[in-house]
């Protein structure tokens, strides 16, 4: 069941990055293509990085009594693995967003005088 959830999150992130890039290209034409790609791939990795930072802060302020049988070490390892996985997810989201094309604008009509 867990791999299915990961697959749905992965595919959902790629689709979201693509659709968000299309939306940004339409609504913010003054943005560069690189900025649109970078911003559209960020939402899910930012959430994951925030959770990893929260876990690292909890471990940093934990008392020695709370860190029995290397719980804190395993938590830090999981946070590090998750942060690196989110980096890969961000890069793949950038690739999906790069597939989005700027919609063609209508050619300006010449004034008939």
C-alpha cells in the first residue's frame, strides 16, 4: 500500500508541476522561463524539507532520556534521506515543468486606415 501512495504522490507532483508551470506562463508573461520552472516545482519539496527541518530541530532539542536506543540517530538519518529524496523530486519536477510551453499569443492586428 505504501509504494502505491508514493507512486501517486510522485505522479501527482509531476502533473502539478507541469500544470502550475502552464498557469504561470499564462498569468506571468514577464517572468523568465527558468524562474517559472523553479517556482512551479517547489511546493511539495518545500513541504518535505520543512518536515525534515522540524524533525532535525526536535532531535536537536531532545534530552538524552528521549534518545534511547539511537532513536535520534535514526530520525536524523530518515530526515536526511527524505531531504535528498525531495531534492530528486524537485529536479524531476523541474523537468516536468520544462515541458510546458508558453501559449502562443495572437498576432497584433494591423490597424486598417
